[in-house]
C-alpha cells in the first residue's frame, strides 16, 4: 500500500468523523423545538431525525457538487487534478483536505462543548480555506467562480450565510403572527395539542431537508480527495459508496444527539410554544430545501436560529433571550476564520513533518483534542434526562 493510499484512507476516515460530528452537532436544528414543546420525547425525536437524515442524503447531490467544484481549485475542468499541484505524488493536496477537515471537527467539538449552535458547514469551509491558503496561496480558493454569475465561495457560501437567517426569520415571524391571528379565541389547550401533532410533520421535514444539505458537504470533500489522487474524475457526480458512507455517518451522529446544543436551541433562545415550534420548523424546511435545490451550501444552524428568533418576534409578549442570541452571533462570525486558522496550522505541521508521518501527526493531534473535549464534557453532562429542565444561563457555559 503506497503512502498516497494510506493518507487517502486517513482523509476518508476523518471526513466521516466530521460527518458524524455534523450529525450530533446539528440534531438541534431539526428537533430542538419539538423536544422543548414535548411534541416528541427526546429519544424518539433523535431516532426519527437520524432516519430522515439518512433518507435525505440520497435525494440530491447539488450541494456536494458545490463543495467539489466551487470552493477549492485543485482540478481542471475535465476533473483531473492540476498537474502543477501534484508535488509529492498528490500528497500535498491530500494534506490540504485532511487539515481542513481537522479544522472543521475541532471547531464543531469546541462549540458543542460550550453549547453554542454554530455552523458545521462554515467550520468545514473555514478549515478547507485555511489549509488551501496555507498550501496553495490565495489563488487556490475559488472566490467567485468564473466571475459571470454568483458562483464560487462568495455566491454559494458567503451570501447564503448572510441572507438565509434573515429570510428564515421573516418567514417564521409572518407565520407565527398568522397562526396566532387565525387561532384568536381558541383555547390554548386545543391549539397546543393540535400544533404538537403538526410539529411532528414539520420537524420531520427539517430533518429530511438537513440530509439533503449537510450530508452532501462531506460527500463533496471525499470526492475532492479522490480527485486529488486521480481516483475520480467526474465533476458532475458522486461515487455511490461515498453517498452511502456519508449518509450512514451523519445519521448515526444525529441519533446520538448533541444534547447541549438541543438545550440551547430549544430552551435558551425563546420560551417556545407549539404554534411557534411548527412555524419555526416549517419556515426552516422551506428555506433549506430551496437552497439545496439551488446548490447553496448554507448553514442549517443559521436558518433554524433565525426561524426560532422570528417566532419570538412574531408572538406578542414572547420572551426572547437576546443575550444568548448575541453569543451565538459572535460564534457565527468567528467560526470561519477560527476554523481556517486551525486548518492552516494543521497543514503547516503536516507539511513540516512531511509525507505519511506528517499526516499521522495531524490525525493524532485531532484524536487528542477530541478526547480532551469529550472528557471535559463529562464534568457537567447534558443528555435526554435534563435537556428540558428550566433554562439557567449556566448551561450555556456548561464547560466551566
């Protein structure tokens, strides 16, 4: 087995690890409001979300192709890797992908530890950007496609990052206002019970939509690695085994549930009632599905957070914890650059050591950091037994 093959295997394992963290990090996007309103029991909610994430991963490849073609420029138009970038038999390109994945995973685990619903998508893109800039320079990033349309990193990632939470928030605000307007005079016990049933359907749709968007990103990364080694050349499709492996990884991660983030999303932002929950989930699903169809690699976390905040604005007298929202926005703004720094540092370390040994050093650092953050999380655990307890701000700093 050649060095290139061994490093490719490391990249694939790390990519599936990122997909796993994406699953448990983003379970909250689909199920936090349903768990908070008790429309679904916590364990049932994460099981349902995991199954639907698995199904959704097979419904589209547009976002995966965005990751493969619209972010990092390592291939020619015919899908072959650029010959001028193939120093060391393609090992440098694989190291870029590996280092980028480590940047994404480290940020995912850190924000999970802190209970902050940051973007797994932007953590991934940040890691890849940092590693690419460190390895290839600024010209290695596909900033704006061919310049004739909204393409590349700007059009497919950055603009959706800004616009999606605003659009989702407006949709949820209007939806919440309409719901309470239509149900004026109806006893709360009837509206709550009815909308809890509706939440099961709307939360399921969010889970399905999440699979069509987030699972695709890791598919695109693995395909990038295959292109870097010359094992894949079709830039308009994804290998079947890659689809299956990524779908299973994100589904398993989703089932395990990122309870810290579920708690923040469900209890920390808005004191949410079933009508608001259904409005938030319906608005989020609509925005995510449309974006997936268009190939926009948006953050489902941004979308769902915008929707939840929108339900607080749309309901008169609703309690909105803007301080918690402010911390989340800070995490959003720092996600891409922070992950980029980690990705760049990991590439530098791997490059200095060189070859297979460099890749192993990067991989071992990832394992050590992941192990430390997991052990740290055990100091004050959050799980299905306490995820719905009354909100105390100390939970937002659970890692203390």
